[in-house]
C-alpha cells in the first residue's frame, strides 16, 4: 500500500487533536449524567453522590481532550453541574407530558425507563446546555448518540420549551435553528427542516418556529425559517407546510382513499 495514505491519515489525526474528544468517552459521559439524574435506569447500588463525582471526573477527562485550559475546564464543569437542577425539573415536566399524552403509559417511571422519546429529549437538554456553554463537538456527540439509539434527530442548537412530548418518535428531525414552544407534542416521522441547505445560509434561521400548545401528527413536514405554526394549532399527518399558519388552526392533508372488494365495484372514503 502507498505510504502516502498512512501519512494522510496521520496528518488528519494530528489536525483533529484538540478538536475532537474520544467518542466513547463522550458517550460514557452522557450515560453517566443520565444515570446520575435517573438512577432508576441503573442496576447497581452506587450512591447518588458517587455517580455525581464519577460524572464530574469523566467530564474533566472529556474536556481535557479539547483546547481548554485547566481553569476553563473547571469553570465549564461547575457551570454544567449548576445547571443540572433546572434541567432535571425540565426533564420531569417532559416525562409528565409524555405520560399525560399517551394512554398506553402506565406511570412516569415507565416513560423514563422505556420511552425512546424521553431519552432523546434528555440527551438534547444536556447537549443544549453544553452548546450554550460553547463547548465544541460534545453536544453533537451527545445528540448523535441518542439519534443512533432512538432514530430521533434533534440538533443541540434547537430551542425547545418545557413539557415537550415525543410519542413513538422514530424518524423525527428537528433542525439546528428550530424554535419549539411549550406543551408541544410531536409524533413519529415529523421533519422540522430547512428549505435550503446552502452552506452560505448557515448563519441564518433556516428552520420553523412552533408556538405553544401545538400538536404535529405523524409524517408532517414543516420547512423554512420564516414558517411559524401559530399556537394551539393541530397539524395533521403527512402535511407539507412551507408557509405560516394562524393560531388555533387545523391543517389536514385530505386525499382520496378507495376501497375495493372482491366484486367489480369500489367506493371512496
């Protein structure tokens, strides 16, 4: 094999040093943080205090692989740690919203342990906090790990209010500049995306705004940074939207469905 390939790989690795922490450590950090907040997910007898300090130690290890000073690392750990109480309350609100919104859910504990939507939201909220602290790469490593586990893709830069409910969830995409209000419910296959993917527009708002108390049913696609879904609206399944709608709207995709029996006739629904 040509030695230039080895040289290119080595050069690329050197260029990445100080920019990309070990993925496995970042994934462990997400898991340890979630386990600290929700020990119901753990099978061991480790104390809450021990989990907390394990999380801090691992965060120090992850951040040490970035181009940060020791003082910066400690400041970032303190900021993140101090944010966890409010984040935890937000996550409890999310779990409650999922429980209240799904008749199949028998308890909030069941939501925490088994619902992929809850896991994706928790990972997003932790990642968003790190994003707000301007920690590079790690927020994306958090949300992409959750994406791989759940099929739910939420960019850490998106802004999401309290009591967020994801039901089922597989195939959901929430883009970088999306703004979601409070008490919003989203079903599987929903895309909150951009009309354009031109790199020149990376700094502008490309994704929609979803106001409070909106429900978006399965398969709906809502695109564009100027698209606003007014509060207390319902978006039906498989709807395609690139324009804003007023509050209290109901948007439906009405198509003809034909049913044919074994005879020669059919009727539409």
